[in-house]
């Protein structure tokens, strides 16, 4: 399983959009990392997230790659991940923080 954390503002994303994102993120993980995503959906309570003094409209989507990635490998994956999120949520790419981290070193 590919660890995937989604941090969103409460009541910002509909249950239908969340369901679609869950499917698309798992498909992305299967296609790119050959394993399904284990999605942890975290909703920040209303009034708890701000950007420039206004309620935040940003989201964070973070996945952990199964093996270390080079910059040239990581960049297109991040682009695709953020485009999936922006398309499904009708957000701008400026509102999406995408992360694809390497696995922890042992």
C-alpha cells in the first residue's frame, strides 16, 4: 500500500468529490507505484486554517513513494498528482500542495 494523506478544510469538498478523489488517487498509485493507496483523509475544522488572514482554500495531498525518486522522476509525478486534485476540486494549482516523499531510511 502507498501511504496517502489528504488534508482539507472541513466542508470544502463534497462527499461525492471525496469519493472520486479516493478512486483517482488509488488509480494514480497503482499506475505509478504498482500498489493501491491507503488514504488517510484529514478535515481541518472550519475556522482553523487561514491563508493571508482569510479562511484557507488550500489542500495538501501527500504520498510516500515505495523507493527513493530522483528529481526528474518526482517532478512529473507531482504535476500529475496536483492536476488530478485541482481538476476534481475545481481548485487552482496554487491551492494544492502536493508532496511525494521518499520512504524513510533505515
